[in-house]
């Protein structure tokens, strides 16, 4: 993030209230002391199971926007996620 925070975007397989297995994307902050912030669900219509993101390690400037390219099922999809501070 531009303010120096480190966030992780991930795919998780969970059970819903009825016990059905579903996949969803989540976002979590890794704080400077190594502890984790609250896991937040990212409600994508088609959750990305595998993905690539633009990152500072790839030469991109820190941003409050995630640009993601990945696979949802057997389809390649793009998602743009703006992170509110």
C-alpha cells in the first residue's frame, strides 16, 4: 500500500452455513510486528483460484488498487479491486 502496509490477497476454500464447500477470495494485513489483521472477504462474482498481481517486486508502484489476472474455473479473468483505507 502507498502508506507502507503489507496486504495479502488469497483464495480460500471454506464451508458455508449449510456445510457446502465454496471458494472465495480474502484480504488480510500483515502488520509490522508480524501479527495478522482481520480476514476480509473480497466478493468477486467469480473468485480467482490462481492469479498474478501487479506488485512492487515486479516494478509497479505501491497502490491502493489490486490488478489481478487469474483463473476462475477454466476461464481466465481480470479483476480490479480498490482497497478502502
